């Protein structure tokens, strides 16, 4: 598909009141690059940075995909967004890190599961979600101060306040970590909200259907063997989630 194909040809001319769009427009007026175009349910696609950033900032775990030795690889990775880049990290010297540092093409995907959709028709049971897929290559971040700042920000995102209770990492410890920056340039976001698309014309009202919201929250906690008896877990374990 040509890079600047007309929006209508991309299939993103859904009506503004479509039940699975957000706000008043189906997508932004940004023309996506060919391999980033959403083709299945394109009315759910978004190509603007504001939407993509909000989805990325709602999570901290995704999946990185690349090709090594003519074979596809995909691995789960924590991440954090700062301005125009997504930051990933791993142990320096591993085959994957060496591959990514060489300028290999990659894709990074994040999905936030927002709910379960229950239909009276088994074909229409699904989930509500927000997702982002980023395509590109990574650059290595070598500056120790930047590396420390980014890793601390990630720790604060996942374990609020934890970094202040621990010893800061030394330069030697940071030297074992490879920090990669992926530009958020070629990307697509996608969202599904609301109930099932199944027809309700012949629905059985005695069967419950609709959608159920989901949120990830801390539940049980399990101290390790070295934790003194009576030491409570961090206070944020008992606080409502932020996303």
C-alpha cells in the first residue's frame, strides 16, 4: 500500500458515531506508513501521538519482536516512555542486545486489557483493550547519568517509592545494563470499547450480556525468607491503581 494512500482507501472512514470509536473522530488525520496501517477494524485505529502516548503511559510491560538468524523472536520486556522515545533495557552482551545494538529492525507492542465483552453469540465474545505497535530501530544510550535517570523512572513507575528505599546503582552495576531508545515515529494505536457488536433483535433477555471492566491491582503479598517478621509491605500495595 502506498505511504500516502487516501484515507478512504485505508478503510478508516467509519462514521463519527461508530460505537467503537473514541471521542468525535475515528482516527486522526495523520497518514500512517504502509506497514503500520491497521487493516482489521480500521475504525478503531489511531495514528496520533497523544493517543499513543496515553496508551503507552498506562502500562509498563510489552513485547519486543525482531528477526535473528532468519528466525522470528519475541520477548516480554518492561519499558518506559520519555518524550519521543520508548526505553528498553537488558543485560549487555546477550545475543538479543547485540542484535538490537547493531541497528536491527524491531517492533514493540503494548496491550492494556480493559475488560471482557460477553455476547449471547459465541462468535462475538471478545475483550476491550488499548494497544500500540511501534516499528523502528534502537539506539544505544551510553551516558551513565541518563541511564540511571531512565532506570530510576521505570522503577518509580512500577514500584512507587521503592527506589528511595534502596541503594543507588553504582557505575559498575550500570555497565552491565544495555539501555536502548526506540523513537516513536512509525506506530499505530488501536482501541476497542463498549458492548458486543452482535445483533440484539432476537436476544434472550434471560441471558446476561454486556461488558465487564478489568483493572490490575496488587493482591496477596509474600515476604521472602530474609524479611524480618512483622515488616509490612510498601504502602502503595494497599492504594488504588493509577491506571
